[in-house]
C-alpha cells in the first residue's frame, strides 16, 4: 500500500503546491505554463494533490476546454520520485475528469524535460510531429482601458528593421537602449542599469519620432505619445494634466513614453517672475525622477533645439543618455533612396543621388523621390503632358527633383548641431 493519499486540492494547499512546483522544475528549462496560470487552474478548473500526513508531496493541475483537459503541471517532491507517485496523481485526475465527461487529456512538455515516465507509464501517446508556437501579447487585458484613455497603441512589429539607413544611430540606440531593456537579466548580471529616460536631439526631420516608435516596436511595448498642446486645454491646467497623465501611465507594466518638441514645456528658465510655463517645467522636473523609480518603462524626449532646454532638465540622474540624431550620411542616404525608388527603375545611379542630396533628411529624400514618380505619372496620363518626351524614372529625373527640393537641414543648422554634440551629447 502506498504511503500517500490522493485527494482534491484545497485552498489551504496552495503554498505547498507552489513549493513542490518550484522544487520539481528542471534547471535551465523554461516552463510552458506560468505560475499564475497554474494557480488559476487550482481554483477555477481541477487540481489533485498527494499528501502524506497533511504534507503535500505532489500535485497535478489541468485546464478544461470543452471536451479536452490540458495538464499544466505534474510536480513531485524530489524525495518521492521514482515510486509511482506521478502515475498515481494522473490516475486520480483521470477519474475526476471521467466523472465530468472529459475524454481527451493532453500535456505539453519542454523538449528537454526528462520527467516523462509517469505519462508513458499511464499510456499517454507521444506525438512526434507537433510544433509548439508561443507569443506573449505586450498588454494585459486590464491595461487596455488606461492605454486607450491615454491614446496609446501597440505599434506594428518590424518598424525597427524597416528603418532605412542611419546605421550609426541604429547601432547606438540598440546597444544603449534596446538591448539592456530587452535582456534585463543579462544586463543586471553585468552591472548594466537599463535606461529609463533619454533625449534625442538634432535638426528637424531627421527621424527622431521614427526612432522612438521603432524602439517601441522593437521592444514590443505599448507606445504613448504625450502632446503638451493637447494637455494645455485641460481645465485644471497643463501642469496638472501632465501630472495626471504620468499617473495614468504608471498603471502600465511596460511602456515607451514619447514627448516630441519637449522644449515647449522644458525651456530654460530666465530667473524672472515665475510664469505658467515655468510651473510646467518645474512639474516635469518632478515627474521624471518619479517615472524613473518604476521599472518597465522608458521616457524618450525629442527636441530640435536642445540648447534652448533648461540646464536642470538635462542633468545626470534625469536622463541616462542625450543622443544626437543628425542628417543621414551618404551610406544612409543611399539606403533611403533605395527604399523609395520603384524596383522597375533598375538603371538609376543610387550613389550619385546620395552624393547630390547632401544635408537631405529622410523626409526630404522621400519628397524628392515621390515628386519624381508623380511627374512621370502625370506625363504618362495627362494629354497636355504627352507631347513631352516619354516619362521615365531616370537618374536625371531624380537629380532634377533634388535641385527642386529645399534641404531641411541648412549649413548653419549643421554647424550648430556639431557644436551641440560637443557641448551637450551624452552617449
């Protein structure tokens, strides 16, 4: 006669069941089901335990879906393994499922799991031709209402890989921001503290907003953009609205918060009588340290005029990095041109276009490329244009569009940007 007895799970067994589950896990094997899922099945579905003198030495839990039961856990205390305990637990579970009319019982185990003897002894069939796929959605159901209220959203996957060019900036942001946030355990083991607030600065149109969205896409975190101009319409005032917004954001487990043109609410204070805007700056200076105390989020601020920001705003302890995002270099411009030139234009000299579009931002290149395509389209379909030479997407056509496009980044802007990198950048 076996020394244990098998019975239904009782609520006061929970602590012992968790202890047995933790002790029975195979080292370095990621469990298929989380502890929270196992706890839920104990109370909502069906669980059976084996006890010796009121001590839980084994447990099995399952989730019931229509006519099938999925076994989420079969755990045994180490001292009782190899004595038939697993088979006894499965038998006890099967009897209870049979009483409920359940005929199909399934179990999903990691490929490297070695403790499968109980299933084989209980005549469970092993299916070799099955593949397990898993994706964890970035937002919990209870987070959707506050996320919607904040105007936040889950951005499409792949935005990071879709960034054309800007290789230097991409590598810097991936190494400094994304990887420490994506692999916090490794970062912590090496003494790396994941960043929680950064500033992106540079000339207009160089892709700062695009980078912020791509970071959220790469991390698979919700993206919330804070618009100071919209908050200003709040009856309680901009400062109070800003405080309430970040209070709502604190309810999200993971989030990328983005404030564009942050100089609107963090401009340098002149020491004169406090203004409404200075009050907003003071509020933001209080908000950032509080935001940094909460793990699982990163604040990204962007500005075209970093020298106009309050010095206290940029100091160490508020922002981990102050990263320059400049106009794309020749290699980046070539990559951006390739993105917008149709595959049918096989004879276009991309390198020549990249050289001719110096100081062009990604938006400038897109405009020139689309203008060339539009001109070719109109020449092909409009009667008044058909007497002109046949439309084509040639190198000369793109060069003409370049000469007709005003670069967003001027030489003076480049000079100021390089000075700001020397004085202010922190990477």
